[in-house]
């Protein structure tokens, strides 16, 4: 009797497990109590599901969710305290839509061949971390966004990697966003802001996009310690700052871009402590205002350092590798001013096709003539206190000198020890 009971129990257990394994995603969500945790099986879920209660959903190593090219897999709406972890998505219109919800945590998601990833609307306190996505093949017009937020507050995105989409990170009418340590490659815009306020972006790497950061009609932004490189296609830029106010661009590395920073109608803003390296044009001003500051930056190996449409900004204390002045007083500041105004640079603003003639013999001669004739310029693109040494050089020299001192001390002590041993012998 005992063995028969155990056999029946074992068979019923297998049947229950198989039934649970076969249950739809929506049914498993509905059966999980509010505030509970649902652990998904290592299987493929081919369906849509909606979450309307506090819940934690954790995927297995081989959990895969897909709903079809015209459908959204998961919709979170009118709820709070939802956590999604360790989920894989593929071949769907979008992975997750968040609507009118708060306290949403999305972590460790992977997506391939998706039109778009996560869309957030009318929500607050949404955290997305360690999100990896590859979009679909084709033209930008045929692609969606990686992570997009609309009409929301306190959106946090970190440690994510998105490639081959329209815009990797898109935020429209969002107040209080933090975009930290993310990567965006081979997309139209890496990071795209529209009508935003209280923006913070740091530690991001934006590479081989059309534009690294597009910031339009926004206020109160700090963009610091980002690496923006190789946005080098026609009309590409590292940063495009359009009709924005109180924007601080600080401690960024801008390398190999067509235009590193394109500033258009920007007000009360600061470009500070950045390194501009081997860009075609480092900084371009259109419709600029005198209260804008360009201070303490390094301009290294750029074809054109600063150019404008005739409007002025306050430029002071920068390092220019093409500055030919002297520092007789040895105070680190050049004795003569630096004038960035170049005839050819101004023509390029009006006629981009002239870019093809950069470094031609006639342009080189024209730039040399400008260096002589522009010494009388007093209003536009003038740095009265150009620095003689770059920030980059200073920061790299100091550790090197410390190590040289340590190495020298070790060699001296070693030599002294060897000499004393030879004397005793």
C-alpha cells in the first residue's frame, strides 16, 4: 500500500508541475498574490501580458518573451512597486510599456531584433539598469527607440548598452532625469532630450551615432564626464544644444567628431574643463549670447577650434595648441590674446560644402593671414587669457613625475646598497 501511495503522489506531482509549466504568462501573473514574487520557467512565452498590481517577476537563464512584430510583450499600468529582473525579449514591437505607474524597477534585460525596448508614459520614479538591446536592421526611419520616456518625473537609466536604434535614450517632457554610465552606438541620436528640466547625464559613452547628445528646448542640465566620439558623418555632432538655458557641459571628452559642440540659441550656459581632440570643428556658436562661458577647455588637434555666425560669447582661460604667443611673466597665461576668428571657419558655417577644402594650400595660407590681421579683433571669439599648458598635459604629467621620483629613489638606494657591499668586500 505504501509504495502505491508514493507512486500516485509522484505521478500527481509531475502532472501538477507540467500543468504549471504550461500555464500562460498572464495566468501566472494573475495567480501571484499582490506584493509576491513570480519566478518564470526556462521556456519561451509567446504572448502578451498586463501587470496591474505590485509584483516581482524574475526570469530564468533561458526565459524568453516574445509577442510578434506588431505587439507589446508586457504592459504595466495604473500600479506601483513592480520589479522585473533577468528577462530576455526578442522579435516584438516593444518589450515593456509603463503607463501611469510609479516605483518601477527594471533590471538585467536583454533584447535582440526589437523595434523598441521600454516606453514610459505619465509615470514617476522609474529605474532601468543593465539593459542591453540590439535593434532591427534597416534605415533609422524604420526603427524605434531603445528607452523612451514621455511626460514623466524622476527617470533613472544606468549601466545600459543600446545599439542600432533610432534614438538610444529619448526623454520628452521629463523632469528630473539621471542618465548614468550608459553606452549608445550606431544610432541616430545617442541621448535625445526634448522640453526637459533638471537633467543630469554623466559617465556615458556615445560613439558612432549621427549625434551623441541632442538637447532641445531644455533647462537646467549638467552634462559631465561623458565620452563623445566619432560622430563624424555629414552634419554630425557630439553635442547639439538647441534653444536651451542654464546648461553646463563639463569635463567631457569630445574626440573625432564633425562638430564637437554645436550651440544654437543657447543662454546662460557654460562649456568648462572639456577636452576637444581631433574634431573637425570643436565649438560652433549660432545665435549666441554674451552670458555664455567657454572656460578652461583644451583644444587639441582640431581643424577649427571655435567659430560663430557673428554672435559672441565670453571665452577665457582656454588652451589652444595653435596659439603662438609667449609667457614672459611665466604665470601660465599668454601675454597676447588668442583670436579664434577664422575667415574660412565662418564660411563653413554658411556653406557646409566648403568642408571639403580643409587643409588645402589656399586655406592654410588664408589661416596664416588671419593670424596676422585678426590681432586687432576685440569683440568676437577672443580669449584674453589663453593658457600656456593644457589640463590634459598637467593631469598626465603629475602621476608620471611621481612615478619617476619613486623609480629614481629605488635606483639610488639600490646603487648605494651595491656600492657598500663592494666596499666591504
